[in-house]
C-alpha cells in the first residue's frame, strides 16, 4: 500500500530547525467508542479543522482559531469503522443487531460499546463478523486515503496512524502507532490480534524490514494502574536485555499530557515540586508510580544500572486524545473532547453530572495537549525524523516554543549571541539526545542553554525550570531547579524557592492581562550538584503566568459560578524531551 504525494514550492530546509505544532492522538467516528458518544466526524473533518476550517460537532459549528502544522488521526484499530458502517441502512451490516443498536438511543449506543469492549480491549473472544479481512482492510484504507488526500508538504503534514488499545483488567496500556510513509501496511494491528506489547513491537519490526517505519507512543500511562512502566515483561518476568532493547528501539516517545490528565508526576511522588499538582485525574490506580513519566525515568536508570539498557529513555509529546474528531486545545474556545457527555448545551448539567465513561463530571477533562517538534521543514520525513531523534516537546495546549541544549564547550553568554543556534548544534546536543562524559572535564557540569518563547496568542512566561532525575547510591533522586525566570524575583535565602510571580486573572470576567511575565526567556544553567560518575536525566519545564481554565470561560459565558472540583485558573506549561547524561 504505497502512494506518492508531490510537493510544490517546498520551502528550503532550515538547518537550525523550525518549531512545528500538531496532535498525534485523535479519534473520529471510525472509533467504536467515539461513535457511541454521538461523534460523527470523519478523518477529513479532522484534517480540515486542524487547518482552521469550521466543522460540525454535536450540532454546532466549531473552528480552531490557530491552525496546526501536522496531525495524526489515530482511530482504534479494534473493530475499526464497523460501528459507523452499522449506521448505514443500505450498507453491509443493515438489518443486523448492530444496525438496530446504532440506530437507537444513547443507551443503545453505550450498550453497543459495552458489547464490543470485552473482545476489543480486554482479550475476550472476538466477534468474527465484525473483523473480516474485507472490513479491516477497507476501513483502514479510509484512514490512509484521507491522510494522503490532505497532505500538503511544506504547509500541512498528515500522518497515517492508528491506536492499539489493550485494557487488561481495565488498565490502559494503549499505544499510538505513527507511520513515516510513503509505504504503509495492508492493515493495522489491534488488541484483538494480541494484547501483548511484545507482539506490537514485532509487527513494527516486520514492517520495518519491508521499508515501513514507525514510532510507537505509549499514552494515558496515568490510567495504566501503574503497569505502563513496570520493571517486568508482559509475563511478569524480570526485564531482560533483549526486551529492554526492543522496547527502547520501538518506543522513543511518550505522551505526557492529554485530555484525560497529565502523566508527568504527582505530589505524592514529588512532594517538593510545587507545580506537580497539574490537571490530574483521580481514579483507582492513578496513585501508582508506574504510571508516570518522571518516575519511569528513574526506573529506567535503575534498570540500566543492572542490564546496561534503559527501556524508558523517552522523549515527550502531548496530544488531545479527543473522541470528537477535533483537535481543540484553546482554553477560551474549547468545545469538549468526549462527545455527547460533554455537550455544552446545558453547562450546569456538565458541571455536576458524572460521565458514564470517566465516572466523574467531565469538567475534569483538560483542553490539552500538543506536540512540538524541531524540524528542518514541514514534511512527513523531516517531522518523523525529529520524532525518532526525540527532538520534541509537549505543551498543555498552547504554542509556546522551547529549546534546550547541553554541551561541554559552550562559552558563557553564548545564548545571547545571534548565531547561538548554529554553535549549539555544532558543539553540543539538543533535547532528546545523549550527552557523553567528556575526558578532562573533571567534576565540571555541562552547560545547558535554554530558550522559551510565549504562544503569540497566549499568556506571558513565568519561568523555565530544569527537572533532574538521577541515582545516588542506587536510590532514586529528583530535584526541580528554577533556571531562568521573569521579573526581579530572587530565590528565598533559606528555602531556595523562587516566589510566585502573581496573577492577573479576573474570575468574574474570565480575563487576564500580560502585564507580568515575559514574552521570551533565555539563559544558561549548570548543575550545582553535578556528579560526573552518575547517569542523570535533565528536562526543561516552562510555566506560563496563570490564566482562566476552559471551565471558567464556559461558566462566565453562561452566567454560572465556576464548577467545584477543578481549579478556576490554569498555569499552562511545556515539557522538553530530556537530555540523557551518560558517564
């Protein structure tokens, strides 16, 4: 299955690389759970919305104000497209149980989802008539054709993709599978084919032998019941070197933020990190450290110290996981993400009723997130190569851009020079890369170069932090350092904490002003606790000044008080992929 898309007037590649923003996780009515939520969008609607066109969602016109640069539609491979086919009164599934259920009430639609979920997600015997070769390949072809039709090299990039969605005992162990192109497989790989990630990796490696490359991205690790970053394989055996190498080769990235919560860390695991309680979902199992990325980095160092390979050397990305077909991340323009349950026709109901899916009011849903990449040009090849080298960053929904480099030979003050990027690439390594120990460096820390630029339509910047994860005498350690900040603040002499900058939010009008904070932050940082003999992982986190959360905008538009249970304000942020120091 191959197709060629020709570029016209493709811009010259930028050797210093441009920031491009997109979504790598989105569902349309080809996903059987999305259509059960009354979502009617198709992949072509998703590509149009991402480029700024208006589309219909839940009976109203919605439009993204700031277009995206790239998009992957990742419909569930499990029973791909069959529920939508069942709605066609003249289609191949007319006059079946499935067509009667799909034509019924909301309760019937949810019943359909519950009939399909055990075999689709939980490993029970599949429903044979819903996964014939013809159904699988024809619905997969819809995904491929839409991506090919909307790919505009140099202007807007589409990725052929799917989601593999196993849920053993309810644990989300899902992965998104993104293809580089121009060749694609004949069919996706679903949890019906296998619930084991080892088999998904084997599918990817078999494809790679035939010139079909992929990146596989774990997501919703916060909902994995602590199993996403387990220290064992799928059989519960101690992780072998071969397993770790295979996982690291296939899974280069991890989704750290999305509509169903943030998976960076939690206050229980990072009690000294004041920014840890951010857009968290509290459900059974979400309190386990094996579901969070910062703790996975520490586990990866532990495993590497034993077997010589780090299976969790992951770059960071963000996505929506919207089951609406629309990649909406703008707080003041957020239509919801999960179909009928989050309809805004009656906000008071939305603020109080529990969702049958999330089992809590859908006000907990986040208007998040996006992936940023540093790539030479806006093409599949260039952006995919950035995925593979992990030169990526995640945002909680905005388009702030952030860069981080580390090196041994950066002259002090380099980041203020006009040609600093060329020297940074030539003399150091960017986010996502390994930084090897330098002979003769002694105990001197590498120098980190940092730059963050605000979203042109968003809030000013508060600070850039460095999060360090390492081992001391075999014990996992972490620390958050304030590296660069706005204003004339100084860290407290006793605690070392940087005081808050404040906020300008008016909750009565759902407004804020950019009278504090910075448009751009840049600077340099060295590790005051650097140990040249200890492996360490460093990533940057950028915080904006506070602004109203989407629920506050919705409340003010409808004359209601902001809902209980969620913060009325949000401090949007970005996370870079780490730099991995190796002694």
